[in-house]
């Protein structure tokens, strides 16, 4: 009998312990109650606040996506999670749902309301306190299904519009599907950050397809302005977001000095954004150390800050990205440097630059087009070994700007049309190679102020000043520069050193094709057609093998230092070489032809041809003189007729006609 009582007592205790340890397997949660699983050694969870608006759905059969799992399914899931936890022990493996929820609530900025969707449960948390712990199995869930497990004031659906008024966090293995039949998802906010219905993927995933996601004022329903309480979307570490054919706009917050983009891919996250527009966000889209995100046919417009921020991201794919009308730059590349490819982006009308690259090493920029941005097309700073290929800037204040200790830049196939400055290399840039590029219709085509700069096969058309080597520049080599039109061609300013200009081709420059003010400048080869002055020398210069044809003055020399000129071929209209008093010029092996071949003192060496220009040039000079003579003759004839009419009127009917004066014509004929 005693043994029977002992056995019965043991059975009762066993059942009791099972009941305490596995409440989820015994009964479904009551309305407004919190179901917890707590280890005996831990402090009891805080008493949950009852939610009078909450409704608990009836348990569904099976354990499919979006359904409450059966007892066996939940037990199996819990067993699997327990096995995983045992394999990799953590501090929170024995935490109660209330403690886990509170930890998540703290890590997500302490929102006023929080929905946590795990593979085994859906929790609702208010001000850090667990309201309900719905035990269920989740793999994929829709907004419609989720609304069945949270208060209607937190998530409601009216027709095709869903309204979320609580922050949302997903856990690993959970996918939230946002799409048809929902066409609009409104995320409400408030005056302060805790009121924002921000969406965090956590380690889970979000699918968006054919949906518009916007912020909503909790009272008016209108999109919210940028502020601390405006919601946003974060793809967390280990999480994923895939959006297609959607709009993600009027999102993103500014809390103190920190700005949150409308959509952010955090470190270790991934996903894709395809055929999607992100308008009017605080910052349009940020990839913050993400991995393998694909952006295709994405438009980032009218953000308060930058349109797209690439911050230390890896293996990002960019295809057909557009950034327009943003409050700062169209695209900002910064953060930890990776040998990234920046390509396939079109930028226009942004307040600052179209594309800004800061602190990068080995970046490869290609297939970029910028138009009409406020500060310029491309800005490169604190960057090294950056390669730019296939870049176009249209009507930009500055097409390309390199500064702040950038080094070893390669610019190839750069095309700048219109604007104030085409390509500007500031004095702190060390090493630049500009090749196969064209600048047209700017005030200043290319400005070179750095060290160790090289230009090869660059064309500058119809710019007021084609190329200027700025004070402080050193080691500038320019090969095969082509200048067509404009006021001034190539200018090497005082205070520069080691300037070399080779094989220049300049035509139709109205003022001066080359202005040499750099001590020790070397000018060799090339051809200058037209211009008022071919070469203006104001510093010790070496001229070799240059051809000048059709300039009014071929070479003007004004310096107290030596000027060496050899193998020149100068055919000028007025003066071949104009040498100021006190300028030492040595001319050797050259041909200089003009009405006045040399003006001033020149030291000749070897054989030089100093003569009048050929008949073709004299003929060109004579044509304007002949035309002038014809015009003067016509003016004289008109004046003579007027005088004759005047005399006839003075003679009157009774007076004999005054004969015209012919002496003037005879003298004119004699003069002719």
C-alpha cells in the first residue's frame, strides 16, 4: 500500500512538472495573457499588461505557413531549437519570452509598440512589457495573417491598404510577404523616435512586390516630413530584403546628428531592389557594409540628404540606377574601402555633386552620366588608385574635381559638355593620368594644380581657356593636346615647374594659343593655326619643332631670361617673332616669314630663313585692303551725288546749273 502511494505521488509530481515546463503543449494562451517558459533560477518575468483590444484566433490544424502550429509541431520546433542551443550555448538560451522580448525591445531603440515574429511565436510588446506571447510555428507570413495575432490598433487592413502602427522585428527563418492583395503599406510615426513603426528584418527576410510603402501621420494619414519620429526599414545583419516593382518613399528619420535612410542594408545583410522608386526619404537608400546586394532600375529622388550611400559595401551590383533632385549628392561612396565597381548610374539635378567618392582605394568608376547638379559631376577626395572610365558630365559647374590628398588617379574617356570648369585637379593630388577625353563649351577646360600629372590625347573645344597649369603644380606633361576655338589655349602660370607640352594642335584660338609663364617650360612639336598670338613667352622657355601658320604674331618673347628657339616654322601675318628689349633669344635652324619676320634683337645660329610670307599669305593680306578701297570709293561716290543735288537746288530755275566737281574723281583715279 505504501509503495502504491509513493508511486501515485511520483506520477502526480511528474505531471505537475511537465505542466509547468511545457504550458504551450497543454493549452492555448488565454486572451490578454502572457505565456512564458522560465527556468527556476531566473527572476520571474514582469506581469504583462492586459490588452482589451486583443483577440486570440482559434488554433488551426497543421503547421503550415501563417497558421498556428499543432502541439506536436511546436514541440518538435522547440526541441530542435533546444538542440541547437545546447550545441552552441548562449547567455539567453534559458531566458523567458518576456526577457527575450525586452532585450530585443532595448536593442531596437525602445519603441512604444513592438511586434516580434519568431519561428515559434509572435510577441507583442508595449513600452518594454510583454503583452502576449502567441506560440505558433512561422516560416512565411503575410500582413493579413499577422493582423490576426496583434491588436487591430497595431496592424489593420482596409481593402488594399495596410496600416502598421508598431515597430516590427523578424527573427531568423521568418519571411514576411508584403504584396497583393495589399497594395499600400502605411507605417505610422510620431513626434519622437519610439513612435515610429520601423521595420527590422532581424535575421529574417522581407519580400515586397507591387506595393507602395510610405510613412503616415497617425492623425491625418498624410506622409510625414523628415523628423525623429518618422519610420524607416532596416535589413539587419543576416537578414534579406527583396523588393520589385515597388515604391519605398517618405521614410527615414533624423535623430540628432544621425540620419537614417528610408531603406538601409546593414552589415552582413543582402537582397535586391529591382524596378523600384525611393522618393523623398531622409536618405534614399544606404548599403552599410552589406554583401551582394543587387540594385537594378532603381530611382532615388528628392531625398533630404544623399540619394544613394554606398558605405563599405561588398559585391554590389548596380544596373540602371538613377539619382535625381536629392538634397545633397546623388550617390555618396565612403566608409571602409573595397575594390568596388561603381557603374551604371545616371545623376541629375542634385544639390551638391552627382557622384562623391571619399576615402576609397582601387575604386573603378564607369558608365556614369551626370547632368545639371549644383556643385559638379564627380568629386574625388582622400582616394587612391581610382580608375574612371566612360564618365560624362553635362552642364555641371565642375565636371570632375579631385582634391584633399588624392593620388594615382586614372581618368580615361571622360567627356564634359558645358559648365564652368571641365576637369579640375587640385594641388594636393599626387599623380594623375588623363587620357582619351574631351571637354567642350566650358569657361575653363582643364585645370592642373597637382604633382606628377599627365595628359594624353585630350581635346578641348570652344572653351574660353583650354588648359591652365596652376601655381604650385609640378611635373606636368601634356602630349597630343588638341585645342579648337576658344579665347586662350594652353597656359602654364608662374609658380609652376617642369612643364612639358608636346605635339600640340591648336586651331582658331582667338587670343593666344600658348602662354608660357612657367620657368624652364619645354614646348616641342605640334602646330598652331590662326590666333592673334601663337606663343607668348614670359619665362625661360625652350621651343623646338613648332609650326605656326596664320597667326598675326607668331611668337612674342618678353622675359629677361634665355629663350631658345630651334627648328621653328613660322608664317605670320604681321610679325614672325616679336622680341621685347632686353630679351635674350637664340634662333637656330628655323624659318620665319612675315611682313616683319623679326622685330627686336635675335641671336642667330646655323641657317635661318627670315623673309616675307609666301604669295598666298600676301594675297590674303591684300584682299581686305582691296575690299577697303572699294568701300571707300563707294562712300566717296555717294557723297559726290549728294553735293551735286545740293548745287542744283541752289541754282534755281533762273540760274544756270552748277556743274559737278570732277577734280576729286580725277585725283582718286590718279591715286588708284
